[in-house]
C-alpha cells in the first residue's frame, strides 16, 4: 500500500512539473515573440518556427551524444504524416490570424477541443462522463467570454480556420498515438520529427511569410537587440516543443488543450499587469474565473473512475527504448 501511494504521489509531482514546464515556457515565448515581432519588426512567424525546430534538433543531437536519449525507430510514412499535420497547423494558424478577426481566430482555437474529443472518440473509442463533458463546456464558455470580442468571417478566412483546427487536432493526437504505438518517449519522438520540421519550414517559411507580410526575411535589418530576442525565442522554444510532447504523452491531446487554456488566462493577466489595465472589465474577469473553475473541475472529473475511459487498447511494439530520460509514469488522463 505504501509503495502504491508513493507511486501515486510521484506521478502527481511529475504531472505538475510537466504542466508547469509547459505553461512557463509557452507564456515566456509569447512574451518574447511579442517583443521580437511587435517592437523589433521581425514578423516572419513561419520562418521563426523553422528556427525553433533547428535549435530543438540541436538539443536532441546533444542529448543523444550525452547518452541521455537512445536510438529509436519511426517509420517514414508516419513521420511524413506527422510533419504534414504539424506544418499545416503552423501555416494554417498564421494565415487564420491574418485573414480573420481576432474574435473568430479565438473561436477557431476553442474548436480544437471538440475536434480533439471527436478524434479520441472515433479512433480510440474514448468515453467521457457527464461531468467531464460539462467541465469542458465551462472551460470553453469561460475562455470565450474573456477573449472573444468582434467576430467577423469570410470564405477564405473560414477555410484557413478549418485547416488550422483539424491539422492542429490531428498533430496533437498523432503525438500521443506515435508515443504509444512505438513506445517512444518525448526525446525520441522529437529526435525524429524536429529535423524534418526544421528543414521543411525553413524551405517554405520565407515564401509563406512573404505572402503573408509582403516582406522578405533576407532583407530584414537585424540589430543586436533583435538578435538577442530571436536567440532567446529559439532557446525557449526547445522547452515549448519538449514540454508539449511530454504533456501529451502523459495525458492526451484533449487534456492538453483543456488545461492548456490556463496559458490564455495567464497571458491576459500578465498583459494587464505589465502593459496596463486597458480592456480589463467585469466580462474578462468573469471569463477568467469560469475558465479556471472549469479546468479544476475537468482535472477532478477526468481523474475519477469512468471520467474518461479508453475502450480500445492500441498495440505497442514490444521493444521499448531504455533511455535514461523516459518521462512516462502512471496512467493516462
């Protein structure tokens, strides 16, 4: 009994550490990118993401060289599908933000939760309890209340939003799917996907950014402070990419999306704290409170027996990498 409690306590600590790592790095990179793009004019989001994956690739090489990550196998067809979903997600989100109002862009981001739920129900036969479904609704309503303002939509903006939503949901589902199917930890999976994403995004990124901004990245006049923020963004991105894979591996794409909206609340709060209280009103505060209540409710509801049950077992490879850094511990949420 003591050992069981000890294992449970260890899992809770590791779960909290994973979420804290993801939230801290995600909020940090938003603040740094805001300074880099808004203040210093580096508006090439797709190319920047490619650079993020370059530094992440370097991290995986160093970890493998140090013996902290063991060689593993990921079939090329699965790698290609993952890269397609991931790159469509990145480009789709950037295009959606440009072609849609901020309000509709936020609504599209909220749609990723029901899209992820549908993927789990269809492919993994996951069953959600009534409380789990209601808690997700509370989170959606809370985030919508505090972020959605003006809502206008056009045909091309709607198409971009649909591509962004489904490609993001598929990419996050696929992270969990590949980790379970091939017994890959986060370091192994990043070692396969980061180089492919870095190469493909650096290849198409400058063209996509030119179409979106009308500016060429090779004509950007770098200053020392812009280079500093660019480097800092790339360093923090290592933590963002790694923590995303760790969190989805430990939990699921749906849990990652639901609890991930804590980042939205934190970004809003930090924005009001550091950049003034303009826009802070009763509606925003009410939305934040609803979102936080929904997240806490979701955590409790999904952890209860029957709260979220997977009714099919995905076969996994019998061989499991024996890397020293295997973050999987305990059951999925």
